């Protein structure tokens, strides 16, 4: 039987995987990048490189990591870089709750009795859709959804890495889209408003200004993400023949059905209590004037999700007899954290590199000088906007924080595009699609290592090359889809939000 001839794109992905897998182990890779950052900062400082920060107007020099000041920073900040690395706490906290629910058998039972009954055709699209919508919980979705999607695919006999890739694409690359107004909308709108005030104090960008565009994006990306998974990712992976350890089937647990029902009821009661508390007059969970977008509820969404998983996990565990004392709860949580040991080690190296990059001011220098180059290019109309989208998508390989990057770019591009007649909200939409699309393929994305750790659960040989070759098709198709979408909105006059059009 002749082997099916691979397409050009599949052969390209094979090359990406092969080259990527020849890179050093991720831990050593980031150690090497940190050393490279020290050398680059030294070279730049020799020439007195500096840049004027567009937001503050201050002259920002490139600081030398090899100098006395730099070495002092490296030594005195090393521990803080590690313990203060935001994704580390989020991942560990989330895994305490999710791990507990998994270890007692609740997730396995839920998958078997509910998700597995969904039509196979809809499963892939459901995973992508849930991933996209999960950004209402901010970064928690990136940690929660991909491993659950991998488990679902594994249970139905499909390749688990395909499920993980689909879930991660939705949660990571589709981060900026949602049917609801999320915290990201409020965060970016605030920065955009400040940038617009450089030219016009009367302009205000609200969290609703990209809402219509985001709604259409959810459905467009869901369809594209599902097609990429079924047409490219699964054929590339083939039939799964891995040796992932099959957990004890939760069907064999005594009173499993009763435990699941009780867990669902406990979860619903918890959600009801949170909802009632949120909408009470002067609620401690609501923000100013009853706001939900900017509120303790959104700021504390990760602990709220943690307690949800603890409640349903403990309820199920007690009912089926797997939890008999508080010690059992801590033991299950400890086991879930042990599974994250390789991730914790990797974070140490990533945190140092990220801190070196930020302290040296190289990111700001690259962003501002890149923006100056764009302004000097003789583009007009949508050509300039498309050039800006490509620039930002490439810059995401160096500065992965969406808010930090927008804080640098907004004071440059919003006033510049306003002078060309473009609305600040339109510029913000262009920024969002560029920033979101490439999240999942940059090695500097903080959650890359956690996804790689989940991948290695099903494929011990999986490395950076495997990771990038799986995620690259999503990045390319998501970015192209969004570019087409923004062109459609632009040329048809569809508003990006209530009363928001491309031109002022």
C-alpha cells in the first residue's frame, strides 16, 4: 500500500518539527537566550543606544547586564524573578483544584458520561469555541482547557495532542475574541483612551468599542480552528499509539453516578452563591458603580475557579469514598503539583530571561524603532494598517505581554493613525488581532512550557519542534482569517462596536 503523498504545507511542518526538535532542551534554550541577552545588552550599551519612551517622554538607555549594575541586578533579583513570575502562581493554583478533581476520578467520569456523548463532528468545534470563550477567565483558560480537551480526545479514540492543540489555539491565539465583554476589553480601552488624549481630549475608547468585531471573530475562528484540526493536525498526527497510562475507570467507583450528581449540585450552589453576592447592592465582589468588568470578581477569578474545583472534587471524592479525611485532600493536591515539577524547573530559566530582557530596555528600543520605521514607509490606507498588523505580530515574539506592548505602541500608533483619520478603536482592533494570533508560537509565551509538559504526558518525545509544528497552522490561519475579517468590516462599513467605524 503506497504511502499517501504529503502536501507542501505538511512537508513544511515536518521540516519545522525536525529543526525545532534539534534545539536544546527548553531549560537550556532559555539559559542560552539569557546569556545572549547579556551579550546583546553589552554591545548596545557600548554604542550608547537609547530610545525616547512614547508614553512618558523619558529617554530610556539600553542597560548593560554585564556591568556592575547589571550583575548586581542578576544576583539580587534571581529569586524574585522566579517567585514573582505571574504564570507560575496561576498554574500551580489552578492545578491544585483541577488536579484534585482529576485524582478523585471526577473529570474522568464527567468526560465519559457527558462530553463523550456529543456528536463527533461537533466535538472539535466545541473545544475551539470553549477555548475562545474561556478568556473571560483571563489566563486561567490557557491552563484549564487544553489538558481537558486532550483528555476528551483521548477518551473518544482520537489523538490527544489534536485536542490539546485545538483547545490551546482557542484559548491562546483566540484570546482577544469573546461574545461577552472581558477584562481585556477594559484594560486595552483604558490605554487607548490615554493615547487618544495626546491629540484629542474629547475621545474616549470604551470596552464596548470592539464588541461587534469580537462576536463575529468567535464564530469565524471556531470554524477555522475546527477545520485546521480535522484537515491538518489530525492527519499529520495519525492514529494515536502512545503509552499514556490509563487511569482507573471511574465507572468502577462505588456510587460514581451519585457522586457526579452531588458534585454538579454542589457546583451549582456555589455558582448561585457567587452570582447572588455579585449582584447584591454594594456587593464586595462588584466594582465602582456595580461594574463587573473592573471589579474584585474579575481580579479574583482564579481563586473563585480554584474553590469551584475544590468543592466539586471534594464532594465527589467523599461520595465515592476516595476522600475520608482532610489528609486525603492534601495528598491528592500534592500529587497534582508533583506532576508539574518539570514545568516549575523550566519557569526558573524563563523568568530569568524575561527579567533580563525587561531590565535591559531592549524590548522598548525594538518596539519604538520598529514603529518609527513603519511610519517612514510610504504606505497609505489599509496598506499601512496591514503593515502595522504584521509588525505587531512579529513584535509579539519579543514582548508577549499584550498590555505592556500596547502601552508602548498605543502612544505612537493611535495619534499617528488619528492624523490619517482612523478611529483609535479601529487601531486597537488591528492591534488585538496581531497580538493574539502569534501567542501560541512564540517560545517566550509564558504558557508554552505548561502546554509542552501536557504534550509530553501523551508523547514522551515531544519537544519544541513538535509544539511549534502543531500550533503554527493555527497562527497562520487565525491571522489570515482576522485580516480578511477586518478588511470586510472596513470596506462594508460594518461597525466594530456600537457606533464605531474605522474613520473618525
